[in-house]
């Protein structure tokens, strides 16, 4: 009981620190949009490596399992807009699930990842979609990512199975490799484009959603953005 209490205190402090960093980024208005993105999936599918490859263009095979949740910030230019991305790397272990799903709310997009060399991670995709439906906004956009495609000799999940599952779920699909830097940037660019397109449609139909003074903040907090094509 004492160990559980101490662990809970530690995690609460870590979550509070992450929330403070989020608030600091939101206060910086030097961008048009700010999107909160989450990378989710089973443990060891390569979520952290994927994030580091995109944010820092680096890769190491020495990563250990993520404890809880952390994020990186990257600013990109898409569709003539300056977009600040807060990309959250979540722990895949079941024992962290209650805590990490608390961060789903407010996320504009999800990268749902499995490992092509791990059948269990592929079979878990449906469960992760259920988590998104349960804890995220209905407007959240999702792409399905099959990681570690460089490990062809160890592959157990054929590309066609991933494509079929993505079609069944109504998601766009990518095969990627964080190690070889295959399609990593493309995944993020496509997800951001999908969100921007839906955001533009939403603003065109209801221009009162944002104002010149609150645009960047309100765009990350609007749960009513209509999107019937990219949620699980």
C-alpha cells in the first residue's frame, strides 16, 4: 500500500509538470493552430523511436519502455499555416492505461501504431480504437501505422492485412520504419493535413468558432468540429 501511494504521488507530479509545459506552449500565440496529437499502441511497437525520428531526426535502439506519458513540440508549416504540434508519447502497458487515457481528451489526432513483427500488437488495434471512441472527442482524426517495416525477415503481419483493417475502420494507412526513416514525416504531414482540412470546413460553416485574439487557443479546445471520416 505504501509503495502504491508513493508511486501515485510520483506520477501525479509528473503529470502536473507535463500539464504546466502544455499551458506554457498554449500561452505562446506565435502560431495559427496548435494541435495535440497522441501516439498510441501496444508497448514496444516503436512509438518513442517514431517520435524521436520525427521531432529530432534521431534513432537509437536503446530506448526503454515509456513510463506514463511525455511529449515533444514541433512547429511545421502546412497549407500556409504555422502549426504547433504537441505530440504525446504514451505508455502501452495496461497498468498505465487509466492514466494515459486521461490525455485523450482534447487530442485532435491519433497515430495508432502496431508492429509488423508482432501479431499481438496488430490484434490489439481494435481495442485501441475502442479506447479512442470511449475517451476522445468524436471529431478526433486517426491514422493507422504499421511500424518496423524494415524488419521484413521477421514480419508476421502482411501489408495487405493492415490495409484491409484500415479500410474496415475507415482509416488511412501507412507502413513505416523509424529506424530507416520510412514514411515517418509523411504520417505526420498527412494527419496534420486531415485536421487542417476538417478545421477549415468547420470554420467555413461557423466562423464564430474563433476570433483573431483567441484563434490559436480555441482551435485546440473545440469539441464540435465535424468529422465523420477519420475517427475509428
